[in-house]
C-alpha cells in the first residue's frame, strides 16, 4: 500500500541506483516490494539484471490501458519490477500530452496496485520537474529526494523547501512534509563534499533520511548487473543504504498493520 | 600457454621435433589471459550494451555523404540575424497554457431538446486526481536586485536552519536513527555546531541561538529556574550566543 517516490531536482545523482537498492533492501526486510520505473531513461531494469535489449515496459502499453499486474516482471532478488519501456521521442511527447488530458491513464492502474495492503511500491521518477512526479506526489506516502553533496544540489535545496520541486501549487506545504532527503556520494576525503554535507545536515535536520558515501562498488555493481548487496554486501555504501532502508521501514506502517483496513 | 604453440610451429618449420621450450627463469612474455576478457566477464552489462549499440548502428543506414565538418564556420543554411534585430520590439510573453480542444458542435436535431446534465465524476477520483499542470498556479520566485546583499549571499549561507520545519507526514513510528556509517559521521560533524571557516553560519543579531542549536534540555532549564543556577549564571544562558548581545537576566 505505501507509495515511496524516489525523485531528484537534478539528474545524475544516483536516484535510480538508490531506488533499486532500497527496493531490494526493503524486500530483504520482509516487505513485498514492487519497483516501478517512471523514468524514460528506462535504466531501473538494468539493476535487476534485465538484458539491455529487453525494452518492454508498461509505458508503451499505457494508451491501451493494460492490467499492470500482467506486466510485472519477477526478478532474481524477489522484487517485482515494472520497467518503463523503451520509447522514442514522438511517442513520449504524445504520451505526455495524453497524460495531461487524462491523468487517470497513469493514476488508475497505480491505485489498483496500491490497493494491495501488503505491497510497498517504490517509484523511480524522472529527474527534475516531471509529469509523473506531479501526479504521484499527492498520493505518495514518502518522497525521497536524492541530492549530491555538491554546490548545485545545495543550490536546489530551496526548491525542495518551497515545494516548487514537487510542483504541487497551493498544496506544496503539505506535500513538502512528506519529503525526506538522502545525500548520495558523500566523499569524506573531499573538503567541499564534507562542507556541503554538513551544511545540508544542519539545514535539513530530521528531514535528512540518510547519507551514502562515495563507493566504487556501487558503479561496479551496476556494470555487473547486480544489486549492491549481492556484489558487495559489506561495502560502505551497502551499509549506508541498509540504514536508509531501515529508516524508511520505521516510517512505514508494519506489514501486519497494513492489512487492517 | 602461448609460447607452447610458438615452439611447435618453430619445431615444425625446422623439422626438428626435439626442440623444447626453456624459459631460463624468465617471465613469459605472453600473459596467461587477455585482460579485456576479464573486464567483460566481470561487467557483462558493458559487453551487452556495446553489442546492442552496434546492432542498432548496423540497422540504421549510414548517410550517403559524410557530414560536414563542425569546425570552419557556420553551415551553408545559416542565415545571419538582421542588423536591427536587437532593436525590434519584443513579441511578448509566450502563452504556455495548455490548449483546450473546442467542443464538437452538436447536431442540429439535438439543439431543440434540453441537454442532459453531464455525469458527475466519482468523488474519490476527483479528489485524488490533481489538476493539469498548466492550471496550477505556481509562485514565481522573486528576482533579487543585482546590488542587494542577498544577491551576493554565499551558496551555503543560504542553508541556514529553516524558520519553520514542515510538519512530518508520519506521526507514528520512531524517526530514523543513525546507527553508524556516513550519516552518523555527518550528523556528528554537523552537531559540533561550528561550521567550517569558509562558510560561517549567519547568526541572528538578537543574541539568541536558533532553536536547533540549543542543546540544553528544557527540563534542565526549568530545574535551574526553580532551584537557581549554582554558577550564578542566568538559567537561560544556554539560549544565548556566546559573546553576543546581553539580554535580560
């Protein structure tokens, strides 16, 4: 039932990597997890071992209003996966216009999936302001905003504070309360990275959900098409992600409670 | 081993099958395995991606003529802007509102009959479905004057503790605790309070610390109020900036 959106005000922050590994960590913690890729880069599937050539996904089927249950892929780690699918620019623009006219194209099947009380949905969203983020933020239980410990990310914190990042207009303050921040690729050896991370930690306070240190094992895991816990479970980044997953699990209702209507 | 096949070839060419390979203790020139093979074995995504890209490239026909070089001036189709372009009046702001399609004209026979009321949408859907992006008014951030002090504010100085923290959406459940790792190190460094020299935290001139920087529990302050401070300091000293403006005792 809970919907966790993993988003970022800018690209290249490791949002998809974090979404994939958080989904797997939540699954290991005993949750039934479905990871949905709303990002046209269609990269979430690679973390779960799907072949590069496998371009199938739910977005290409969306105009035909498919049953999403039938499109779920079962991955080796046990996480259910709905890949975005490969789309060309014309199809993507047409779909965007269709979603603007009829948001229910996306929301209705998503709500059907969320009706399962035992299911935790981890949604990987496109970077920056996007139509899926605009649609999903109002129904999300938690929005995990991923930032780097760099100056550009620091400059984008006001976008998160103000709610402009979520694009939710007058409801921004309400939705901003559901945003938690994860600092990714924090480099303890870098003076700037340390300074930015500390400044952000002071500024965000309890809204800082976690921090992941810079670790080569993360990139190597993707290149090997394995999740980080499979390839390097004792790596520093894997332990950081584990801690973030525990933090998220603490925020969510327990699985037994979720079954109660 | 690579040298074995070399020796066999040499022995065959010289018709001297008795030739044997001896290393004399030297390292073999040829490696036992190709390093490229190790990399592709470790990272199968790399090989798969390159192969997929190569297949795509083969399926797309190459242009008949080589493309024009990027350097060496503008392309032939380049038309320079007219000389008075800069002085021309601005065409005005672009209308980014989403064009709503005009309703289809009703047939003539139906005009006489009263129109039935449109069906009301399901309230649950109407509540959950947000309005289209174009119709949601977004606050436009103000543009600061170029000479203002705020415009020159340092990037990290803009990250002072917020005046009002948003209400958490998760009242039940314990907040995430940093048990170790990067977050714990980060919070430990941040809790030391004094930021690094290049990015001093702006302090208010009221003489009071921001609430987030007060570390003394409120219960202890109340105890000091009730029993009096043994050091003779004000019970509220923990709320003030060290060396700041003195407040009422």
